[in-house]
C-alpha cells in the first residue's frame, strides 16, 4: 500500500476541523441564545402544563373580556341615547314650569307658576322672538288604553299639528292631528308603534276604537317606529289633540283664563341661532310672567337640546369608564396570578436553570425566557378574552335589549394592557430565575 506524500503534507498544514466549532461556540457565548430559540423554549414549557397554563391565564382572559364587553356596551348605549336625543335635531328648546328661586334655593322643575297657552302664543310671535320658527305646547299624562281584550299603559300627549314637525314624527298609517280636530277638541288618537302592536296585534289599528280614562277615541293614525323603548319613547305613547287632553282627558286647569300646558317645545330657525332663540324665549317668558329681566326669580326653566346631549354624554362616559376600571381590576388580579405561578415555576425548575447556566446560558437568556413565558400567558389570555368580549357584545346586540359598539381602539387598549400586566408581573420571577447561582441550583433538591 503506497501513500501519497503530497496528501500527507496537505493534511499536516490544514487547520483542525474543530476551529469552526470553537468559533461558533465563541459566537454563541458572545451573542447568547437567539430570541427565536428563547421563545420556543418558553412555549414548550407552557405546553408541557396545559391546565396550569389555562388557569394562570384565566384572570387576564376574564379581565380583557369584561373590559371589551363593558366598553362596547357603554359606547353603544351612548351612541343610542345620542341618536335619540338628536333625532329631533339639535335646535330644540324645552320650556317647563318651575326652577323658581326662593330664599336662595332654586326650585325643582314642576314647581312655581304653570305654563299656559298664552305663553305659547307669545313665543310664537315673530316680532318678539324672530329666531323661533315653531312652537309646540304640550300636555301629558298617563292612562290605560283598552281595545277589546287588549290593554296597556301609555303616556298620552296632547299636541298641536306642529308637534309632528318639531319632533320629527312620521305617520306610518293614517294621518296626524289636524288644526280642525284641535279646535273642536275631537276624540281622536294617534298611536305609537308599540302601543298599536299591543292593542291591535293583527294590525288594522286605523279606524278602530280605543278607550282611555273611560272615554272612547277613534284611531286616526299610527306613528312610524323610532326603535326606542320606555315611557320616554314615542313608540310607547299616544297623541291626542291638545284641547282634548286639556278639557276631556286630564282636566287641565285654566290659569287667568288660559289653559295650562305641561311644557312648551320651541324650534329655533336653525342650529346656528339656538342661543339667540333661547335668549328670546327667556325674555318673552319673563315679560309674560312679570319677572325680573336678570332671571333671578324665574318660575320656569328653558333647556337647550344640546345641553341635554352634553350632560347625557358626560354621564354615560363616566359610567362606562367606571365600569371598565372595575373590570380592569380583574386584569391586575390575573397579573398577580401570573407572578405567583411563575415564582412556583422558578422553584420547580431550579435544577434546570442551574444546568442551563452551567452549560453557558447567560442571565439575560434566563431572564428573557421567563419574560417570554409571562408575555405568552398574558397574550394568550388577552387574545381569548378579546374573542370572548366580542362574542358577548355581539350577543347583546342580538338580544336587542342593549346596544354594543365594538371598536379597534378599545380592543388594542385592552390587549396592550394585558401584555403590560404580564410583563410587569413577570419581571420579579424572571429576575429571581436569572440571579440563581448555578452551583446552588444544581444541588437544589
């Protein structure tokens, strides 16, 4: 067997194969374990104990779901209320009796002198109030409506023909109250959509007879549904001529020869002149009631529709944020649960941590692995919580009882807060693991 001298010489001068391996080891020691490997180790550890992982993430899951659902319901309710208030336009002013000052104490609405038809006629005078376009005096009360074997309680409003324009009411069947019916105090009635369905479930309400407070009324129309519920909704009410409500149905008292009204709704010529119309309405009312022009002894209150909208918006926002803050507490509880379980995990894996550090893992590698585990727990809980909260919001919409409005900003806020909670509460266990002495850890039983 012969040997090639040239081959022997080449083998002698070639660098050892282990040089590349040593370079790779040096590079690994300098750069540590990659983030991808660290994330893989963390996920593998969580998959090894699926039940513990689920229970640990449960607090974050519930917290995120509650925050998303409550904020969606709060925002949806706010939008629903706003749409109902602005359905009539933002240029309405409601005048009610009351708000008089006595001994420095301002009275409640409903106290003080009554509003009358003379007040409404004065407000409709274009010479005195040029920025007021329409005036709708109203008299309201509650009564039980009966039709055959069906009955139901409803708020009945005495109104004039301009009521339909001022309140943007649309008749779906039949017709609205006319000026002749108002002048002659006819016993006619226009039903809200829900009332008509209750009294006449088979339809055909127009032309039928209903009874209210022992009196018979002919149904001349049915209002188009506005989608609202409750006594404040036109769907759950009914409308009769104002003169009929005053004289026949509720027996309104006459003040100084003029019939009283519950409230007067005025419509400004446009949204831009609402403030001017409000000032004109207050001036006219003070002149009619012989009051001080500075408003110190007003016996009425004039409420701008925009003021009502702002008050309701602020109230619903505060309530929504309050509920969301309560729900967020469960996120903090979930974070504490993550920290506790991670501390237990550090204790259980002490020997593993010692072995990894003995093989060259740096403190930063151990720290990152446990932080990844905490973030994975909170992230998984947050993601499932988002889906659950979204499902709850959609279910609420399907029931029709409330309105929920989902938005990306709320979802991102809740998920980001969940990750922040996981990171914050994962730092202590991660630092505890990273600071372990490898010799002590290897001896740990």
